[in-house]
C-alpha cells in the first residue's frame, strides 16, 4: 500500500477478473468467452485496414459502430453510445447519472462490478436479495431509489426475466432510471431495446465480447433516449474522448453486418448449452434454467471450492464465487460440444470419487 493512496483507493475492493492462464492446454470455461472465432467478415475487414492510418486518432464517437447498431435495432444513431467494453460503459453510466444524493439498487447476486462502481464513485447503493430460487422480484425494490440496475439474463445464475415484466417496471416506476445489462441476451432472451422508443427512463447496455466473439477488442455500448446518451457523452469526453480504437470500430461494424454468422454461432452455443444442461441434470447435479452462454451448476455433496480445484486438476477452468448463498455453485462457460462432454465426464468422475 502506497502512502500516496487516497482514502477511497485504500478502502475500495476492486473487481476480480477471471483468470487468463498462459497454459493453452487447459479447457478455459471461466470467463464466458465465445468458443468460436469472430465473424469472418470482421477478420477480413481487420486485415484490410490501412495500417499507416493508425497514426491518426479514431472517430471519437465510433460513428460507423453507432450506424451499424442503429441499423440493426431500428433506432436513431443519437440513441446509441459506444465505449471500451460494457464495463467502461457501465462505469461512465454510474458517473453520469448517480451521485451521493440518491441510492441505486441492484440484486445481491449479480454482476459484481456494480458495487465496485458504487464504492469507487461514492454512490450509496442497496443490495436486494434474490428469492430462494434466485429470481428477481421487482416488488422488493424500494420506490425511493433513483435507479434499479440488473443483468438480464442475470449473472452468474443465468436466469432470464421476460420483457413483459420489465415493461411493467418501466410503466410503474417512470421516475426511476432502469438499467438493463444485456451482456448475455443473445443466447435465448428478448432484448428490451424496442422499449427505449417508448420510455425515457430506460438504458440498455450490451457487449460484443460474448455473442460476437470480440472480447479481445473491448467493445460495449448503451442504448436509450438521446438525452440519456448525451449525458454519457459528456462524461466520456471529460475522461477519454477516444475510447474505441480504429480496429475495434471496423470489427464491430462488420460483426453487426454479418448476421448469418452471428445466428449460426449463437445457435450452436444454445444447442450445446441445452444438451450439457440435461447431461448434468441426469447425473444428479442441480442446474438453473440458464439463458446465457454459461451454466450455473451445483454438484451434490461437494463444496464449490473443492469442485473448482478438482476440475482444475483435470485441466478444466471454471468459476466459483465467495458469496455465501452461491459458494457451492460453479459457473461453467458453454464451450464446444467436445468441451462440454469432457466437463460432464469429469464431473461424473469427481462426484463418484467423493462418494468413496
């Protein structure tokens, strides 16, 4: 600890990213990356970039990306904001709309960056417990909060809230900012994006890291009313005017244009997820009805930390969390068919060994 740290730096608990091992022989199912390559069109566009032009700054607003997103969703370009991954977009969102004067609410089990941003920017927040079955009940959220932030599908449970329930929330809480983090929406859910044309209290955040396999380029975006997006731009331009580099912008545009490849690969992941879900259930594991690109799994009679280490010894990386309510659960990214067959095989093995 440096003597020059300020009090906030000393007291915050930073987000802990998933391990990125140097050993390429491991089956890496711990960070919800796509098992398939990026769009061939995106790769082609990257290869054709004029490298000497990299001496120039990129377009500060990510104009070609905003245009591709607006075309894809049928919304106006001024209803789109792009940034360096959805983590940055969420951070700018917390800074733009929240401060110490009003509370923000989010589930107690969800994406763990939300409380990190609350602590970093000194924003008071409330963690609202999920139900026993890990579902979100909006009736539990106090009416006095300035905003409700949640992931849909939620992480790490993978559970999905139908858009009809979210629209009821938007109607019922017109003075509450509703932030829907749709990092995993493309794997089996319906997006709330159409609602931004009807409700000025909605922001939808998405990423190209998961369903479009561009995690290495860090591309995220938000969608909402033009005044909300203008607020994000004001904060962005007070922090980093050029968050999305030239290569990322070119790849992002192509990824949205190559809809056929997008549908093909996400379809494969959904099919593999459902197959793996049934395999794990058949062997006695508890598995949530995930609509994401990961499974949330509890192996009967085995602590989550033990299962984590046992799988690692067998060359498989998964994720386990310290939150007491979910400490015996594993989050397992959906890989290829071969990856998931290996997961099922090894879980069967370690469960049998634990019974001996």
